């Protein structure tokens, strides 16, 4: 029987060993997905505290056992309204949302077509569903159409074809050609699921993501996202028609068999959605994009950034780890991202900007990365 120590040694030899580290509060954090700084926003903290006083610390059971508390209903109503759908359902995490939704919607005999760079949770959900899995090269529309056409020819009247993409990709920070993908899925009579995890709060007139910015929210069947990134709290959501949400309540195992998120968490997330959509949210988004442009200019990157995620490509895992370590010694927390999170030989630094970063710190980070990278 193979021993864990041997596997750990192999990971270490390949510069792929991960360890849990205690966050050093003295470091300038350029690794967080808290794009608007809402995790420490006074409005969110007060709402959380008030809701704990009213509802207690936990939900005590799943919602199918104990029922839904008012904060859960309020949050789902706000999300559905913001996404322009009939209904929404919240889950304990984004991972639970992906796995629960996909396995409830498709099964053996159906087909899932995924962008190659989709998040691990989406891939896991597709594999667990039992559906036939097809993958198209990242943002490759011709291959997507080819797969849609071939899948449609093989499908039966009862089978489903589900296309899945992220709107903003979590490790590359680039955007999907979402309008074109929506057009293709509709042309071939397929369903479309879009993960807006890294676009919520960051993109769109009211911060509801790339679909809102493009004006195509009504062309998407399943709007997915998380509440632990720009919303600053925790949990995940799926917005869709009432019939699809009703089906999830009956078939999404990660929803049915999980204790419901704490009501105070739901109340705080609802306040975050309100904040993202109001004047405070617009002001924070403006500051965020100013910081994104400040970094782009200081780092002399030639193209506009599509999101708050800026990958600094390295290649070798050991080089990425070394550069991340050097930046930590200079006072910057910037993670090295390695296989299997990204493909082999594409290790990188994953830089994330947020609205609360001081512009001078952003410029200092760009200068430190360039200096350290050039010295290697």
C-alpha cells in the first residue's frame, strides 16, 4: 500500500506541495478575491452582527428539515431580481452550487460541453453527473459549435445538452465571448450555465456581471456565482426559472443534505447585494478599476485588463514559488499558482486588485515584481 509520506515527497520534489499558512497581517494582500473590500465593510459587519442577535449563530438543519428563515428568502429574492430571473437558490459554497446544480440538471444520456479552463468545481460536477463530457479549447467558438452540432445529432428528444463557461476565468482573468456562446447555445437548442463568480460586483452597470454588461441576462438558463468573493461573505447561488429552481430543491444533493447557511450569513450577503447595486457599490467599482489601470500602466502591460485578476506568467512551478517567496519578503502577499490548478508548465503569480488598495502600493507591487522577475 502506498504511503502518504511518499506522495508528499513527490509533490515536494515537483514544487507542487501546498501547506496551510497563517496569514501575516503585516503583508499587503494582493491574493484576495474580496474585490470591493466588503468583507470588512461597516454595513456588512453591522448587518451580520444584528442578524446574529435576531436569529442566532446557525440554521440548525437543512432547509427541507427546518424550513427557510426570512434572511434566506430575502437573499434569494434579491438575487433573482438582480439577475432578471423568476427564482434563485442559495447553497453553502460555490463548490456545492456547481456540483449540486449540474448533477441535478443532467445525467447519463445527456451531454455537458465545458470550456477547458472552467473551474474544478464545474468539472467535478460534470463528471459526477454521469453525462457525456465534451471539452472545447478555451474560448474556441468554432470547436464549441462543432461539439454542439455533433451532440445535437446524437441526442434524443428527452436528452439535454448543457454548455458551461465562466464569464471571467479565475486563473487567467480574461472574459468569455459570452454573447457568441449564448447565440450558439440557443441556435442548437441547448442550455447555458454561466459562472459569474469573478464578475459579480466587478462588471456591469449594477455589478451583476458580464451578462448584465452585455445585456443578455435573459439568454442564460443558469446564472451561477459566489457570495464569498466581491460580496465579501460566503455561499453560492443559482438563479434560473422557477421550474429549474424547484427541481434543484428536489434533486441537488449538496443542497438537500447540507445544513443551511447561517441566517446571519444570508442577511449579510443580502446587504452586500444591495450595496453592490447602489451608489456605494458604484463608487467602489470605480476605485477598483482605477487600481486595475494603475497596475496595468505601472507594470507596462500592453492590453487592457478584463477583470481584477492579473496573471503574471512564469512557467516553471519552482520559479513561481521562488518569486512569490521573494515578494513575501518584500511585504507583498501574491500566491504562486501551479498545476493542477493551471495546466502543467503554466505556473504564474495570480495578482488580484481590490478597491481598498492604496494606488501607491499598487505601483510598488508592479515595480517589485518587475525587479524580482528581471533579477532571476
